[in-house]
């Protein structure tokens, strides 16, 4: 079992940047970021393999967001640039055994608000 704690959310103007962090109690998992806006379903944002060698992104964030990890610190990051008001959501990190399996563990989420 792994515990996840997100941080780094906040309020930013459109065009700005934020970096989210997800601290885990273990690095032996592939990791993903998801988000959920008010009144909408949770959606996939980005994922990274255990080694960091494979990354995936939702089309809506490609070229703007970057996922990375530091296994020595058991931490995964989501660098978000050129933020848009439609990026406003609660962002969650999640852990899974591989990028092909269901995410089993979830953090509590961190709010990101982008003002226009």
C-alpha cells in the first residue's frame, strides 16, 4: 500500500505556471495525475512509468504540462505552464503497478484555480 500527498496548488492568472508535487511513501509504482472540475467527471492528465522512461499526456495538456519524478525523494511532479481557466480543477495524483493497470491509490487532491 502507498500513501500519497499532493501539494503546490493555488490561484494563478491565465498564462501563468504552477508545479504540483505528490509525495509518496513508496516509489515502486507508476504514477498519474488526474483532475476533476466542478460538475465534471474526473479526467486523466498525465502519467509516468516507474522508471520515468515512459510518459503519457491528455491531448488537452500536451505541450503545456510536463510530468516527472524523483525516485530518491519518492516524489512526482506536474509542471503546468501556459495555464488556462479551463485547467481549473482539483488535481489528484494516483499510483498503479504499471501504466496498463487500474490506479489503486489516490491522494486527497489539491485545488488549482486559473483566473482569466
